[in-house]
C-alpha cells in the first residue's frame, strides 16, 4: 500500500469562505490517497491562527519528517501549489525533496507532469503565489499607514481606552475607570514627588484595580504609561508619533512635567521630605539623600530620618548627618520670619504686591508678542515640511520625526501663551493668596503629611543647599521679601 505525507494550510478566513478550509483540504487529500490505493502516513496542519513562528516550526517539521522517511513515502500531497509554500525559498526546499530524496511533489487540484514543462508550470504557480503574498503585505502596510495618518489606532487601544464599533467602523473611546487610574498615576508622579516605585506603592494602596485578571499595578506598566504619548492624543507607528482623533487623557503641562522628571532617571523609592534632589551639598554640589534608621527605645521601635550628601563617604568630604527634626526647626524659623502680626503692615504689603503685579503684566504682554511670533514661524515650518513630504523630498520616517518635534515645540509655546493669559487676569488675586498662605505656613507644616510638606517646599523654595548642618534655601518671590522680615533701618519711618 502506498504511503503519503500531506500538508494542509489555510492562511486567512477569506480562504475558508472561498472553500479552502482545513477540513475541505484534508478530505480532498485523503480521498486522493485512497484513489491511488494508499493512505496518508502523516498529515501536517497550518491553521489560520498560527503565528509566523508556529508556521515555520510546522514547515520545518514537515521537511525533517519527509527526509527521514523518504524511502517509505510515495509522495508529498498538497491541495494547491500556493498551499505548499507562500514564498519561493520554501518552494525550493520542497523541490529538493523531489530531486534529492525522490519524494514526488503532487498538487491534487493542479496536476502537473514530473518533467521540465510540469516543473516550470509549478514554479510559475509558486511565483504567482509569492507575488500575491508580497503584494498583500504591501497593501496591508499601506492601509495601516493610512489609518494612522487619519488619526486611528491600528490595533488594540492602550490602557485607558477601549475599542468599539460605531457605524461599522472601529474607533476608540475613553474607558472612564482606566482613564481615572492614568490621571492618578500622572498626578502622583508630577505633583506629589513620587518616584515610579512610589507611584506603584501608593496607587496599589488606594485599592484601585489595574485589570480584573490582575488587580495590582505592575511597575513596568506604570513606567510605560508615563512615557506613552497616546495619553496626550497621539498615535505611534513605526517609531514615529502622529496626531490622533481620540481624546487626550492627560493635559500637556502635566505630560511635559512628567517627561522632565523622568529624564532624571530617578527610580528609587523614597518618600523623604527633603529627599528627591531637593537639596544639594554646599561642599561638592552633589544631591543630598536621606536614610531612615529604626532604633529600639523604651516606648518601642522608633524611626529617625537623617540627611547627608550622596558623597558622604568620599575622601576628605565632611561627615555631616543632619536629623530631619533639625531641618524642620530651621524651616519653621523661616516661616516665622514671614509672618506679620501688624494688620496695617499686612494691608500695606498687599497694596505693594498689587502694584508689582501691574508691572509684571506689562512685561508679560511683551513676552506674549514674542511667543506669538515664534508660533507663527513654527506653523510655517509645518506647512513647508508637509509640502516636502507631498513632493517626496523627504521620506516618511523623517517627516514623522520632524513633525513630532515641531508639534512638541508648538505645544510648549501654546502652554506658555496660556500661562501668560491666565496670569494677566489672575496675578493680582494670586499675589494676595500667596501672601495669605505665607501667614499660615507654620500651622500647615505642623499638621501636614509628607505630600503636603513637600508641596509647601516646592512652592516656597526655588532651590536649596545644605552647608554642614545649616539649611540654605533660595526663597521664591515674593516669599523672599517676607523672609527678610521688617528691617527698620531701611524704613523712612512710615
């Protein structure tokens, strides 16, 4: 009895609908083997759902099995030539089985003679199949590229969004619960001085759910979220980013702040009030870091926090370790100097602040004109870049890279313009609020947790150095005037 090895392959649902499903091919292959007085020794299947790796693995197994049992086999059966191989390299391997191992290649629905003319016919069919596959790949890539340029995702939407169908077309909409998680992650990193590890710990402690199948937020996912431009309304394709039609989840100012912070590569988890590079060493300029020590006391275990330079152990470096409570005492002393008890002096200070604000507004108008000029130039550059792409003077990758760069610069200028417009209307009110805040800083500090204390430091201090055990902050305006206190010798007596 004759024995055959057979291969059934289907590579798309369209082919199944056209009558080339695996079941139809298998029935036809077995029917042919029986008509030749034989049986199928082994049947190899490549399903539509198989990945390229699985497909290659099955094809290699077919070749190895056929070579090993070549003496026992009377032929390799396939339904059609294009079912045997989807590229010319694979077809050459199949032809070698016939020429070197004497295993005839038989296409049951496209019979050809085993002579030069028959082999030429099979190679022509194989060449056509290869062309069809390559052209289909080009068409798919162009289709995906067009979809991206139209502003749509080409696959599964990122976390925070969900894929839906509207009017017969696949679109993306915001997933309310996931989007709220994304906003919380960005807020924690941008405004509450958390590192990536700190964000993961905090958001998991808030009983938020990442996914039903995985409730806890993985660190790698959180890190990727903070770098994903999809959340500001863009779509990634081949390493470049394009404007999308989906709604942004994160505003541009928060995104830009996160990217600046992420650039510092600060991934270690520490929620220390004066840590996170808030201070630098006056001796060497390196960041001051904190360490938490747990000591056993009569009342039980107690934690103490100390701060020191990151190069504390370097040769010749001063060995200063400053307890956090000493730094707190120095900050409270600064807050006390800012407080004004005399109500008449408070009124005078509010009036001076309002006057200074008007001067600042005049300066902001000049800045606004310059920013508008820069914005106009960038829009002109975008137009020129698009014309260069349409005339094929630059390739798609260069266009995508430069378009993203111009978009970022234009967005940055727009944020600055928005900030100037807002400050123009709110500066006087803000100055008054700042003054009122300065009068209550001591009380707020003594009753606040780490997050609030850190925010107060960022509001009041521009930067800070640690000189031995002495805190030397550079106070932001207008807190710096308050911190100097009332100096009577500089007064005119009124």
